[in-house]
């Protein structure tokens, strides 16, 4: 699961921050939470296909949280979408969307499935799919506002194939039954128990989106034991009165919810335009809950680093600006026909290990920071050599980096 903040401003956008929206990518499907103005452009910039959006969750009817909705739906119409789209939000969302398209005399080519939530709703599942569900609960704002929790259902445990084979399991249906928790009887009468072969179920990923609210116990319920909690922190603690008055949270409120809910990572968002440097908010939040970070637009957050494999291919080059290999000096690759303007192939970091799989770019950075003297240097050299060999075999297509976060640090 990958979370990509698309807009981290509060009510008014700034030169660098857009109106609220966050995308959740999972197995090729995108769920959008809120859809402020500019959402569809930010999706493009993040490399997220708009056609992949299958669910849109709107928290409330403050204009900054849904002003991008009609534009996005209209683009999907122009793309001749035919898949059903599901929109979840407070009661009235259907009327709003339908009125807009009636006004524009547009007949949508695709079906929209609405899940409207009434104001007396106390909380529960609003979407229940085969592999995940989404739960909503009312929050405490100056109008009806919903928080959401996206929860993957538990995945079946891993099958110990070696053990299964040794015990005489050969057919696909037998594996299927074992995975489904059923015991399998072999031809000779022996019973192979599922619990012997299949490990414990693996817990699914979880994400909570809580914005436009003062502190409320429902926020804690939604965020309980989540992998990622994206919580608003509109104000810093010295504006706590203003936060209370306007139905918003301070960074301390966000940290309090994170603490009580025991989330793994708190990411704060929805910054008031008065903070040109939102790090002041982060510093405050970290005093109470350390695993906290700022939502940064277009910077992806992986709930599980292993998921990154195969999703993002290392295919971004660093173009040498001065033809002098940017001072890499003795580490200059000994390519046969480097005609001055040699393109470099930057390998993505393997986030599980500290630096395995580093390519030329990160090796160069290491040499700059004196780390080449470490005991790993010979390993690095070998890897570098390997990556050069890879390079000569396939010629990856040069592309323009979409975001500044192609080589971001894990937090
Ligand atoms: Zn807002």
C-alpha cells in the first residue's frame, strides 16, 4: 500500500501547497480521500493514473475538500471511462454531482455508485470489498465531518511448500484447501493438517485519514493500531484556542491521537497558510509522539517497504551538467566509449537494507561523505561494477523525473 499526499494545505492554498487530497494506491487501484482543487493535476505529477481511481471518500462539505471533484469526474468522462466509480461522503454528495452534470448537460458514460452517510451515523463499515473494508466515523468539526479508516483484511498465512511436498501434497486443489484452512486426506488415508503447513494469517495494512476535527475519541477508534495515521495539524499549540473555535487540531492534538491509538507512523497534514515552515508543527508533534513526519506533496509513504519492489523501476538518469562527471574523479566508470556526455544510471535504494543495491549516484554520495573508507567499500565497488554491467546490457528509456522524491530517504 502506498500513500501519496496530493495536497497538504488547509482552507487556502499557498504557492507550494495545494488543497487537501491524498491517494492510496493498492494493487493497481486508487482510493482518493478528499478531492480539493488541483487533485487531478497533482495525480499526474505523482505518476498516478486518474483512470485507476475506483473510490473517492469525501470528509465534509467545506469547499476546499471537494472543489476538485467535478473536474476529475469530467476528465474520467472525457477518457470514456466505463468502470463504475464509487463516491462516499456525507448525504448530499449525490445531489451535488448530479446537479453539476445536469447543469453542464453531460450524460456520464460510467456509473457512479454513491454511499451517502446521514448525520446521525454513529460509525461503521461504509465499504466492504473482498480484500479490504473502509470504516467511517463522525468527527468534531463545525459541520458534519467524517474520518475514515482503510483496512486490508488479513491475508492467509504462508504455505510451507517444502514441508507440504514432503508430506505428499502434489495437486493445486490440495494447496488451495490447505490455504483455506481445510485438512486434506491423501490416497493412503493420511490426513495432512492445514495448521501444519500454513503459517499464521498475516495482518492487513491499515491507514486512517482524520482531518478537520478537534480532538475526539472517534479519531482514536479509527486510528487504533494503524500502520499510518494521516492527521490534520492545522495550528501549533499556541493557537489552541483558535483550533478549538474552528473545529481543528493542533500538532499536539494529532500526537495525542497517535499516542492513544498506538499508530506506527503519524503523518501530519492540512497546514494553515500562516506556516511557511511546517517543521515547527512537526517539532511540536514529535515531542509527544516521535514516529511522526510531515505530509509532503507527491512524496510517497510505503506502509511496507517490501511493497516497493517491482512497483517503481529504477529508470531515472542523472544527466551530467558539465560533462565532467560531476567531480566523481577516480570513481569515473571505465566505459569504453564514454563520449564526454555519459548518462548515468541511478539505482533505487533497497530500503530494507541500508545501502545494498546502490548505484553510481549513491556511491558517489558515499564517497563525498567519507564513507568509502568503511569496510563496505569493496562490496560497494563490486555492486557498482555489477550495475555498470547491467547498464551495458539493457538500455533503459530516459524519462523526466516526475517528482523530487525519486531517491528519497526512508523515515
Ligand atoms: Zn479543511
